[in-house]
C-alpha cells in the first residue's frame, strides 16, 4: 500500500471554490480501482492550508489516478493558484493502531 499525505495551499479567498472542485475530484477518485481512501480537510482557513490523505493499493493505481483526465483537469484549473507539499510513503506492515 502507498500512503500519500501532506498539505495543499490556496489563497483563503479561493478556498470555497477550491473545496468544491476538490470534492468533485474526490468523488470520482474514490471510485477508481486501487483507491483505498482519498480525503482532504481544511486545516487553517485563514491561511488556506488543507491536509491531504490518500491510500492506494499500489503504484499502478496511483499512477492511473495522476494521469486520469479528471485529475489533470483539476491540476490545470488550479495551476499557479495552489501549491503542495505532499509526500508518498510505502506501507509494508499495516495493522490496527493498538497492535504492536
């Protein structure tokens, strides 16, 4: 499994429109093969900072998402108006929180 997480930043004045577009993308993304979860939340509305959290079955699923028409459209719509600090991690030992 891959975990993708980090922050997205947009101008606070653009936050409502950004969230509308992001929610539409999330609805499509959650239906994609290999998507385990895709979530974003406003962390600080005053600064336009959002927290992004995704889980993917494998790199092929993530790559398909990144190359999908809807994803490319979203990125192109917000290019120059958003910035991201997002990282990808390999999860090799998934288990419940309380397990050792």
